[in-house]
């Protein structure tokens, strides 16, 4: 009898494991590392003079006085994709994740439409990173996960108003936060720690590089040396 019971238990455990396996496989299916946890060789630094290094499997960006926004950029472009990343930022430092972003050697004029249909026009300086940015905002404003158009139109999807109260509460200051970003066609969506944040339709830029921003701090010595950390960067092209 004891032998029969043991066999039944083993069969039940095996059945449970087999049933659970597809869900676990589905969770990681198609995702590949964007960062191998060891080196940022091949990535391209653009903009200011903030520094980047690898430490304990994390990319660490450190602010520097009197320099522009700095960006660590992927060596290739991405169009439709889903990106997952964990990040932690000093409470004094603003940061962001660039998606579908561009940088040209020469300055040029550009025209684009706001989400409300109104026209925007401006001049993009040569060497200036520009494009969609998913905000990292540990300040009391709490617009983390909103979408800002860096060096172009500005805010495309902010978190002002009571309708975004839950989204503003998703980001946990001074803790690790999981971001999920999905771009498919003109549809851009963001989640923080599983909470939906931004849901934007905008067709201005279909593809570009991904970049990790260290925001400029001007001459504020109180912010000198503040850091933002990224780990477990995983991407799935759609």
C-alpha cells in the first residue's frame, strides 16, 4: 500500500510539473538579453559626459556636473518589440529609457504632429539624441512610465490628473522597479511593476535605437555622483 501511495504522489507531482511548464516557457519565450550582464562593449555613448560601467551584473550610470543629457545606445535599431528591464535610481536624479530614437551628424529641420493633430516643427541639432523616452521620475511629481519626446515635441503622455493616480503610485522610490515597454506599429504601451501606465498612439518614428539616459544635473553639486542602475534587460522582437 505504501508503495502504491508513493507512486501516486510521484505521478501527481510529475503531472503538476508538466502542466506548469508551458506557462513558465511562455513567460520567457522569444526574449533574449539586450545586455549580457558583463560588458557594454558595442554600445555607443552619445551626448554628455556622464559615465557608464558594469558592476555586479548591472549597468550603472553616474551623473557629472555641467554636462548635457547622456545616453548609452544600442548598436542597432529596433522597430516593433517588447522590452523588460529592472531599474533603480537615486531619488535626486531624473532618467529615462529611449526607444525608437535617432541621432544624426548634421542638424536638420523636422515637422511632426502632436497626438491631438496639431503640427509641431523644430530644428534638431547635430549629434543630439532625440525620440521617444519612457520617463524615470522619482520626484514627487511621479510621472514615471510617461512618454516624453526627447529634443522634439516634449510630453506626449504625461500622468497629470486623477485618472492616472494608480499609475503614479506604481513606481517605488529607492527600490528596484520592473519596466515593461511594448511598441507595435503606432502603439506604445508601458507598465511599471505590472501596473499599466502609458497607452499612446503615435506614428512619427517607426524604429530607432534603445538608450539608457543619465539626465544632466547642471551645476548642482548636491546631485553630483548620483546614479541610476539597470539590470535584466530582455527584449523580444515582434
